[in-house]
């Protein structure tokens, strides 16, 4: 495990001469309150290195390597990894290759790393440590070996997939998707106390327990943040609901509720008891205003599709299903639903008008443009 500046500098010196790097990351989102980069795996030639993401180091030279357009950076499902390295460490990426995205574009069945390695190399990898705690130091040998495998075959896998992409004429499509993934940026959402409405089982409580449920939900977040522990590992949703049902008044009553950790301090238990008392006093509270994604029938002007546009939208959907089956890919690889909504709203009549639709990249226009215009013109699937 590389956890000193001297070791990181030595690693960077080795990587500077490499043309292709394989990269993967392990996080602690299943265990910690926030998400941290715990381990970054880097592979090159026949070597792998594990970088400790939890120690303070100057990673600027490594970041410069990842941003260097002359070097290929290979990921498998790297959108989350790239987004977190960008938001946490300020890294930028160029010239990336994502083996999972490539597998999707090729229409492979099973695009996870285990499936890809078995398909191309007859390598079988264990999933034993998929949910492991990557904050553990020193990292157990078996866990470290598991992490290395995540990058060991990526460079060879890229070569196999690149050959297939070239053979099917889908390189440009892949590069467009890789560029999108390379722009990923993940920012953690702040805690929203109104999300008490999403507590599983909460809807079964009477309305007068709404305030109670909200206060316990907020208290759990306060405790989780202090302990740096994922909220569900402090109190499961079912425990929150049970606390709302029982309304404990003493520490013993609170600890007798199944799921309340015996390891919680008296101060944390008192925080829960105070929350229960406030919630009882609040009683029924109004439901928070609904927050969510825009409805599917909304397009860029935020207006509903007309009846004529709805007909076109359904025709485009039928065409998409047919075309995806012919190409052997998921329907989203042909066009996203939001893109079909935009096309139905705009009703483009020419290739130039179609090119103005968001997401209609040059490769997509060449591959599907004429067919889309036929559907628009005829208002039915050809």
C-alpha cells in the first residue's frame, strides 16, 4: 500500500513512461457517513499498485498523468470513480476507455467485470469483497489481492474490445460515450430533513406520528455524522419506525427497541429520547412539497406534448425498440427517452434541425438520422 509521499513519487516516476494505465477505486460509502476514496488501484504492463486514499499526500503529479491526453486511462464502469476523484482531489481526465461502456455498445450480455473477464479470458473472480470495508488498515492480504485483480486485466480487455468496436464500426460511438464519462463530477447532496417521507414503513404509521418520524430521522443523521457511520448502520429504517411506535421515555426503554445499538453512547440515546419527545409534541405535520425529476412528458420548454406529439413519441419508441433489437444493444444506446421527447417536441424536418436536438451526436445522426426523420415524417414506425 502506497501511503507515503516518497512511495507515491516513486510510483509516479514509473507511470510517466507508460502509455496505458488501468485505474479503479474503492470507496467507503456503505460504511461511512460521507464517501471517501479509500484505495485507488493502478495497473500498467504486468504490475499493479494500491494507493492509500485516506492519507494526506500531494497527488498533483498523479493528477497530471491522469489528465495527460497522450496516455490512455482504462476504467470499468468508471463514471463514479472519475466523478469522485474530480470532486475530492480536483483531478481531470482525458483519453479514457471504459470497458463496461464498450461492452454495452457492443451489445454483450453481462457487462460487469466478472462477466467480461470470464467471456474474454476464462478468468473467474470472486465477489467476496464487493461489500468489504476498505477503510481497514493494514488492508488484509486477500482483500488487497482482490483489489489488484480489478485492474490486472483491464489493459488486455481494452485491446479485445477495441478490436470488436473497430470491426463493427462503433469506435466513434464509444469515444463519444467515453468523453461523457470523463466529464463526470459527483457532489454529495446535503442532508434533507424532508426525506423522512422515504423511510421504509413510515407510511404505515398514523398521521399524528409524522412529526415523531421526522425528528427521529433527523436525530439519526446527527448521530451518524458524529460517528462518521452510514445512517443505516446506526439505525435501520425499521428501527426508526419502531421507535416512533413505542415512543420510549427512558434509556432502558430506548435500548430495548430492536436495532438500537448497544454501542450508542448515553448521549446519543438521550438525543433519540429528546427527538421522541419533540416529535410527540409536534404531532401531525404537513407532508413536504414533492421534489422530484421532471415528468417524462415534459420537454425543453417545460410544456406537455400535444396529442400529435404524443403520437410521434410513441412511434419513435416503437422504432427504437426495433432498431435496438437489430443492433443487439439496449434501447438507451440507440436514444434515451428524454432525447425522443425532445425530438417529438421539436418535430425536426431536416438533418440540420435534427442536429440541434441535445444528445444527437454526429455518429448518432449518421447511424439513425435518416430513419428518425422518416418516423417524424410519417408519424409511425417504418
